[in-house]
């Protein structure tokens, strides 16, 4: 990796650590630079302002998400396992990066206004991944013929919605308790079962869950 | 109705009008009193502070919700129609009372902290209503045997989640545009179809939708 890219990566990694622990709003450019002993002029050479770092962070986190998700799914055979793996993977992801959103709504606004395109693309990318899985399940005769892309979109949007709804009920504390994450996952798994039923999914003995 | 109850109702109605147009935070006790020409001492006799009005408003709105919902559902025969009616009814309700939540998060906090019990009861009450409908569909042989209460909870939580998720994508504007409401309803209807499929629902010719 060229020196210039390496420095850029280091800054992004430093920002990810700060953002996910203290939130976007509570992190300053100085702190990001100090953590990795980068001079301020050097930092501003790579990122002229905090918004540009935020965009780079969201891009990196999103790419890492898909890289890891695809790795996990490649190792999973059974559709039911895959559905449950996605839920577990999302839980861990939301937990890890929870602070990037929550600290306050102005941080949310910066992310929303500047990362809208990345976030939309990420949603479509995940829909495509799940649709691919459903299509191969159709080919294998595991489920009935469906519009895979559409079902994937409904499924993933519903999972996201359940996550928001259950977490929103606990906004008294800045960080949801363990029982709320569990409640969310439990509800999402129940929804997965409903979807599998509607797909006329034929359970195979290879399923681990 | 006794005079004392009538005055109390008038105050609540006035608060509902103000809250749903300008939001909880932007409404003062004075404005509520002025709208219906009630003296301030009289207002404070019924409601010692704004929080107590908010609680009464949420209680009243919730009761009206169920009264009207039950009326609509009593006139609907077919399960698919009922599922779609619930979605339409919820859309109109959320649209009408959107400002009660949105103005700012401190208003949300007051509602959450003081109306938690009412809101939880409302959720359970709606689950019970839908479960009753599912149970009667089981009896009529329209759908397969299921844990009706649990399926109702998953269904309603998922609808609520989809509503939150789709509306949250448009928080640039204080009030979602018509296309966002439509997108929400479209997605919710698709989810309803998935649920109906999973319930092995047998479509009847009486269905209007």
C-alpha cells in the first residue's frame, strides 16, 4: 500500500475507534490526529473537515460489513441458518457501531445528509446478497418460486424496522441493555420463521440452528 | 356528563388540537386555556402541569384509536381486508398525530417517561384484537393452527418498525411527504401478504382488496 493510502487508512481507523466509543459529535479532529500522532496539517491534507472523515468512515464500515457478511454466508449452507446468521451478524454490527448514531440527532443529521448515497447503496447491496441466496434456494428446490429481490427487500426492511422499534423503546439510557438486544434478536428470528414458512421452505437435516 | 367532566374533556380536546398541529413542546398551558376560554386557575385545577395534560391526551387518543379500529374491523369479513384495513387505519392515525412526537426529542422523552404504561397497554390491546381475529379465522378454517397472540405481536411490531424505518429516512423535513406515507403502506401491505402466505391463508371471493 502506498504511504499516502496507509496514512489515510490510519486516520479512518482512528476515527472509527473514536466515533464508535464516544460518538461523532463528541470527537474532535485534534483527538483523531493525536491518537495516531499525525500532525494537524497532515490530517487536514487528507480530510479537509470532519464531514469528509465521517463519509470515509461510513464507507469503510459499510465495506467491512459486506466483506465479513459474505465470508460468513459463504460458509453457511442452509437457508434457515443463513437467515439466523444475518440476524446475529446485524446484532453485533449495530451493537459495535451504536454510538456512531446515537449521541445526538445532529450527528444523525450529518450522517444522513452526507452519507445518504452510501447508505442507500448498502441497503441495495444487502438486498442483492439475500436475493442471490433465495434464488439459489429456489434452484435447489428448497423454496417456492418468488420475486427474490422483492422478498429480500421486505425481509431486510422489516428486520431494520424491528431493530429501530425495539431500541427506541429504551432511549432512556444512551445504550440499550443486553436484554433489549436479546428481545430484538428474538423478535427478528420469529419474523424469519414466518418468512421461511411463507416461502414454503423445506427444512433439511443439515440445518444447525 | 357532569359539568366537571365536560370541562376536563374540553381541555383535553383543546390540547389534542394544539399538540397535533404544533407539537407538545411548542404548546403552552396558556394557549390551551385561551382556545376554550377557560381561566388559568380553572385549567390548573384540572391539570396541575403540562405533563398531566400530556398523559390525559395520550390516554384519550389511544382510547379513540381502539374505539374506531374496532368499529372498522367489525364491518370487515375477510382476513386479508382486515390486515389491509389495519394498515390504512394506522397510516391515517400516524399522519394525524405525527406532530405529537416529532417536534423534538424532549417531547418524545416526556411522552415516553410518563405514558410508558399507557403505550405498553395499547400495544397489548392491539395484539389481543388481532389475535382474536386470527383465532376466529382458525375456527373458520381460513388459516392454519398457530399461536395467534404471538403471530399478532410479530406482525404488529413489524408494521410499527417499518413505519419508523421508512419515516426516519426522511427526517430532513419535519413532516414526511405523501410519497413516504405511500412507500410505508406499500411495504406494510407486502409484509401482510407474506404473513398471510405463512398462515396458509385461503383467499375467499368476498375479499374486496
